[in-house]
C-alpha cells in the first residue's frame, strides 16, 4: 500500500471535511506538523475541533487556523502565548475544553488502544470534573474521562521509513505518538525518509501500523521564547 505522498495537499486529499475532529501532535512550538496545518488552512476546511496540547502562537501552528476562523473548538491543556486564542475564547467565538496534560495524552492513547474511557483522580473537585461521572475506588474519588477518537491525526516526526515506522527526536516526541494513535487516519510529515530496514527496530518510537500517509519536507526551527544573558 502506498504511504508516501509528494506534498501535504496530496496527502490530505479526500480526508478533509467541514466539522471534522483532528488530533495534532506538538508541544509549544516543538514537533508541530506545520506543513499539514498550512495545507488545512489553504484547503479552507472550517468548523474544526482540534485536540492538541496548545495552539502554537498567533502565526505558527494551529494559530494560523485561528487567524482564519477555521477552528470551532479546542481540546487543550495550555492556551498561553497566543493572543488570538485568548481573544476568541473570551469573546465566545471559540469553544474550549480544558484537559490536564496527562489526561489529554491518556485520552489520545486510550483511543488508539480501543479503550473508550478510564478513571483518574486528576481534576476531582475542580471545574474539570463538572458533568463527569464520579466513582469511588478504595475510598478515593475518581472521574471518568473518555477516549478521544479523532477523524484525522496529523503529526511530525524526525525520521520515517516508507512503511511508516517513525523515530522522533528528543522532546519533539511529546504528544505526537498518542496523537498519531487516536485518528481513523494518520498523516505524518518528516524531515528524513529512508528505506525499510534502515531504521534500527529497537529505536522505532511508533510502528508503521498506525501511519497511513507520509510526506517529507523542509521545516522551520523556531524558538518559542528566546532569552539571552545581558553582557
């Protein structure tokens, strides 16, 4: 089965539709599938729901889709560093479902493993728990969190072989593996593409069974907050 495509637009062809739910990897500006996000912007797909740790910044990451008002809802842990995100949320234009980071990662991973829900103590007694089922185990209260089953996963990896086995580089791994697992279709952008057998099996972070389509491209290396010492 063909997995390698020539461009982000080609890899997303036939997958996008208005109102869809997309899981996206990345943390801050690290490991963001920037080429795929730009292609979604250019396609004009709207009323999107995104599950992602955050929305990048105003002009990078999911932030570029907020600028064009293509996102209807964010399922996120962190909303800082993005004035457009805050503005749309406070004005009621953007729906926001807050998730603790560990809970968000586990909701993605659980869906990828076919687990519809799990109980956690994280969020008990806070606004996170409002409207959710509570259950006691051994005298401790837990809340029920559901798996995030997305229509599409978009992720960024450092290296892949043509069958879709992925290697992530350092902290750029972040949310990418669980995000890749939870979509009905997973599209990956990579910096390097190699032939099967060239990756050490012991160093593969995500097996190709989770990956449907791959593109290779040039990526921007941004620093989210640059701090330098005064001379």
